[in-house]
C-alpha cells in the first residue's frame, strides 16, 4: 500500500511538471525554439493571481485574470524582445529567453508587495483531502491533475485539427515557405507566446497552494524541462507522460534510494532516455512515420 | 492584346550600396511563360523576392491591375500567386501529402469551432482539399511518395514536391525559381513537359528564372535578359539568345579576337 501511495503522489507531482512542460512544448511546436523563461512566466502568473486575491478577488476569478494578464505579457514579450530576432538561429532565442528569465526575477524583487518574501495563496480547496481505499490525495493536487489533462487535451486538438494550429507547425518548420502558403507568420508567433504565457499563468496559480508563491518558484521549470525532453520535445501528450515518469521516479527514489537521489533522479532519467531513444518517447519523427 | 497579368514598372532594389536591380520594367501577359535569364548576380531571384514582398523595393508592381504596395507577404498567396525556390523550401518534417495540404491553407473557410468539433462543414472542406491535392499528385506523378517524409526524399523528387505544393494553392500566376537546377537530363525533360502542361492544361501563367537555355527555348513564350540588375534584351527566346548584349554578358566581350 505504501508503494501505491508513493506512486500516486509521484503522479500528481509529475503532472505539475507536465503542466509547466506544456509551455515549453507549445513554444517549441510553433517556433522550434526553447523558451527558458517558461518557469519565470509561471512565477509572474502566480504573482498576478496572488495580487488579485490580495485585492479581495475570489480564487476562481483570479485564475482567468492571471491567464489574461500573462497572455498580454506574452504578446508584449514576443513583440518587444523576440520579433527583432526573428530568423536568427535558435541559439540566439535560447540566450534571449534565459536573459528574460533573469530580468523577470530581478523585476519581481523590486515590486512592493511581491519582493523576495514567500507568500501563501489561499485557495478554497486548500487542505481538503480525497480518500479512496486507504490512499490519500490532496484536493490541490486533484485540481492540478484535472487542469493539466483538460488543457493538454484542448491544446492537442488545437494543433491537430485547427487551421491556425496546423499553420503554426508549418511556420515552425519553414517560415519562408509558410509566408508563401499565405500564413501570417508574425501574427501566429505573437499568438503562441500569448497562449504559452497564459498556460504558464494557470500553472503558476494552480501550483501556488502547493508550493507557495516566491520569486524563485520558477526553478521548478528545471524539472519540467527534462519532462519535455523525455516525452519528445514537440509532443503535448509526451510532456504529460514525461512529467509523470519523472514525478514517479523522483518520489520512489526519495523513499527507497539513499539520500540525494531524489534531486538527480530526473536528470539521470533524461540521460538514459537520450541514449536509448534520442527523440524521446513520443518523438516527432517516430509519430509521423507512415 | 489582353491586359497584363503582372506589371513591373521601374523596379529597383538596393542592398546597402549595391544595386541588385535597377529600373527594370516588364509585363507578364495571361497564359504565357515569361522567363528571366542572366548570369549569376543579375538580380533575377531578387526580382522574385520583390514580387513576393520579402525585400523592400522601389517602383511599382501590380497584379491584375492591383498595386501590391502595402500588402503583407502572406497576403500575396491569397491573390493567387505561388512560388518555388532555387534551394527548395519545404516543410521537412512532414509528409508529401501534409506539405500539399498546407498549400490549401489560403482556401480554408471554416472557423475554429467547426474545426475542433469536426462539424460537417469542416469534414466537407477536408474532403475537397484532399481531392484537389490528389489531382495535383496525379498530375505530377507523386502517388508513390504520398506518405513519405520530405526529409528523406531525393533532391529531384523534392523539387517536384515543391512544384506540387505551389500548384495546390491553385495559383493563377506561378513563379518558378530555377526549376531545373540540380536535376539530371531526364528530370529536366519531365520538368519541361510539366511547365508546358501547367501553361496549356491548367491555364496558369508562369514567370520563371532559368539557366538551362535548352529548357528556356523549349517552354518560354518570351524572355527577358538581365545583367547586373539591368535589362539588356527582351523578346522571343531566339531573339534574346542571339542578341549581342546577351552574348557579351555570357561570354565576355569580343576584344580578344
């Protein structure tokens, strides 16, 4: 029974990684670059939600507000920072996003009321427990699990079936050719940064009851990144599966392996996956084969 | 004579201090194959890029009487202009079929909700697109490669896939940038037939840049010769090829003799 409980909490922790990894995958799918500021966008989203709640808004109203606020910030980010380097090698974009992450952390510490303190975000469901056959799961985890699955399903359908979603993937493979197919590449880039920042905000606000709101909470992105790699970077279901695998391995190694393994388990796993199957579990090339 | 389909007037493009194209004017008439020739660096591809609005140019370009100035690059496709590239620009990590279906993007009419729920309207459109694309596949003999990833295909086939994708947009004007470059004799032969069929059977007007003089003479209605960004001759393929300025541009001056 204990193993099962450990696995369950691993899964719920893993879906948190998966939720953040969705943001990585979104940007990658649409622009074939990696946004290393994803964790920081999540942190900003959490602070926006926190501020809304502090001003007396109910939690469920703060969530869409944070989503909308970060959507705008994402679009601004694309417009101001990323559009000028459109067409540069992916490496340039990676460096710029790392820089954006640093700036975001710096700016947050300067904002009165945000600063370097740790804040608690009161959620209506905080502390409630769901019991089933001797297993216990916190309500805040259930919410994350539900949100993650709903979001990834919606995004999967979006990329698979909609004109805009398909056009985004085309533009990520070849911007020049996409223009000639009548695809407004710039508008789509801006849209995907909005969506991705919005998803990050949802992750941040939903995570807040579990991890608290703090300027360095974005570092959880360092665990979400291996989740995306294991899943195969461009795959939305892969991000979830990768997240769950990392979460479960982490919590199992925390209980059954010597001290310290918990923190490096994720990276060991990434190394193994990269050696065995470099494209990740749901790697693009594999899934697109005939 | 019918009104010109594409009209380029006093087109100039400069990159820094270098004039890539200076004061070039020409007209492409409906139904013809109009070819730009000239040595490397003559500005042929730059003219294509200017028509596609991806390099800033001065002068006037109008298509079916409409000035292209002020349009965004992605809007050019909606007007019915398609293009292939000298160095092949395909969606590499997608199948041939997926590449061609993207070509139908400009013709999509359904909205987000219909697409997500796969409503009858979306389903019907999907069928129409597939039919249109299958016609192109038949036309260019690509059935064998339909479901293969582009990244793994030989160069000659990729060249044809690019042409197929351009045709999938159902253009009225097709810009071909060196359709025969990198092709062997047999493949070039096929290309000549296809260009001929595109002009005659599909009724698409073609503006082409080409180096292979054999191909140029076989398919072109009219030819414009450029050298260092300037027009040096215009006329039928035979007229242009025997024009002294063209001979000089290609072979150098006759000083030595």
